[in-house]
C-alpha cells in the first residue's frame, strides 16, 4: 500500500509540474543578471543620506528622469551608503533599483508623506479598515522588467509607528506595505534586507513572473498582523533562498476577498517556494488564505525550515469565500518548536462587508503533505472542513513529528471533522478521516 500511495503522489506531482510549468518558475531570476546600460546615483538628484532629510522628491525625480531610458535598454538607480529617508514613491519599467551595502532606505513615519489610494478591486476595502489605504513605500503599477536588488542594502519600514496606530485603533486608512507591485510582470526582488514593514513586506498583486530570492525580512514578533511575502492573485511566482521572520505569517498566498475576489476572478497559481527559513510568531510559516476567493492552485513548496511559529502550514477559508485551494504539494519540511504542524480551517476569517454570498462555499482539495519531520510539536494536525464543503483528497505521506506531550493521557495530536484523505507512514497516527485510500488521484475541479 505504501508503494501505491507513493506512486499516486509522484504521478500527481509530475502532472502538476509538467502541465502547469511550475518547474520553470524560478528560471526568471537566473536569466536576468545583466546590468543596465545606463546608471545614475540618487545623489545626482539632491538626496541627502543623513537619516533626517526627506528625499521623496529626489526619488520621484530620479525615476521620472530614468523613464527616458526605457527604450534604450533601461537604467539603474544607484543608492550609495547612507540613511535615505523618504515617503512613498513609484518605480518605472525597465528599471533596476540598486542599494549598495550599508545603504538604508528609511520610511517616513509621517502619514502625510504617504499617498492615499483606492482599495484593491479584489478586496473592496483596505485590509485594516473599510475605505482607502496608504500607498506602499516602493510601488510598481502596470510595469514590466523591474529589479529591486543590491549588495545586501536595507529597506526599513520603521513600522513601530503604524503598529501602535493599529493597536490603538487610531488609523485613518489601512496600513501601507513596504514594497508592492500591481498588475506588473517580470519582477525580481533579491539580495536585500527588509525590516519593520508596517503590514506586508513584499506584496505582488495581479502580477505575472515574480522572482524573490536571497532576501531577509524581519519584524518584531509582537508586530500585529505583519506578513512577509504575499503572492496575491499572481501567477508564476518563485520564492527561494530567503529568511523571513514575522509577527504573523511568513509567507501567505491570497487571491481576493469574498464577492470582490469572486468578481475579479484572478487566481494565484504556479507558485514555487524553495529553501526558505521561516518564523511566524502568531501565525503560520506558510498560509493559504483566508482571502482566497479568486482561487489558489498549483503550488509547490520544496524545502523549508519552520521554527518558533504558532502553526507550520495553514489552509484557511470560510463560508462566503467561494474560490478554491487545490493542487498543493508540500515536501522536505523541517519544523522545530511549532504549535500546530498542519492547520486546515473552514471557518476562519471575517468578511469585508455584508454583501458576501453565504452559499459561496470554498473548495479545498488535492493537498499533498509529505517527507516532513518535526520536533517539539504541540499538535500534529487540525483539519476542520464544513458540512457543506468538506476538505477532500488530502494525502499525508512519510511524516514524523516528535510531540511535546507524546504518550501522556492528554495526547490529542490530531483533530478532524468534515475531511477525507489518505495517509501512509505518519507518526503520530492521524485521525480516522485521514486513513482512507483513494484509487485515483486526479486534478480537483472547482465547485
């Protein structure tokens, strides 16, 4: 039976990679290594790197000037060592933003230095509050061929101000992110350190071909609902060779919120996550949802170290979301000091407003978790689907978790309801709902 399950799993993974191209997603970062033919320094536009002078206008003028090189092979904006205080600014196509070692872009803590914009159409409101949102510090809108990189320079969001505003319910608009690309393609973010994001560190929404590699992203464990990397209604995304330590989720895949996400109808698909170190103090090392109304599919996670996290891998949704989470393959995972190794919750999250459809049930199906070890794990798995839309085709294979309460009378390692799946070589032994065997493992179809 072990061979049968393993063969079914291997065929399913091969089908996912071959049919949808997930195996080629990470090639973008390797292809684009050539420097731009033109380069200017932010100093040429009057910037002062003393950590006090506001340089927003300098960044805006530099980018405006570099637009003229778009049809000449593009250009590089060089940021030398120093502390460069700025408000939000936009990038342009065919641009490389390069931060030298010891260069620090500092986000202003004055809200008047941040533009205010409409909410994203797939959300209908801000993530924190109804209505508008603050524009992110570094932005790309409808761009092509953009690189944000350096010699391990730093982008510091100075998020403490925003976290205090959130906790005290003093925000006027939803918090800004640190870096955001909207409706853009061929984007690379690499070789940088990101600190203290007000909300998300890197947010790609409605984007194609995004490669994020060799980055470090850190916020305080107490920072409220800070998330590291968020592929959102985006396809062909690679995240690799990175270290992410967040207050909430380290990596979270999303695709819109309730009726707004259903209407926008753009999925997150063809995502590969490889060789990452993750900590999520009050959330999940890797999460799917709960805003997933446009759908999430064809995701491969291959190699991750997850530590000191409330949960390791989480699938979140609720009635009214619609959409789907399907064709997910997670393997080669090492967890240490994790509360719940696997969490799948069909009653998680809130709604943007009262306009959601109570009969929009999400599909969660064809989830493969295999070759995973864990140490000092409190709960092995919680799988709570819903009566109207049970979670189906969950495969667990070759999983060994060392539990904190192993052998004690209170050992309750697995909790399951409204879930169907199969398992082989799983320790501790999973709940009965996950001990079935499926003769055929095809691709999931949306409801």
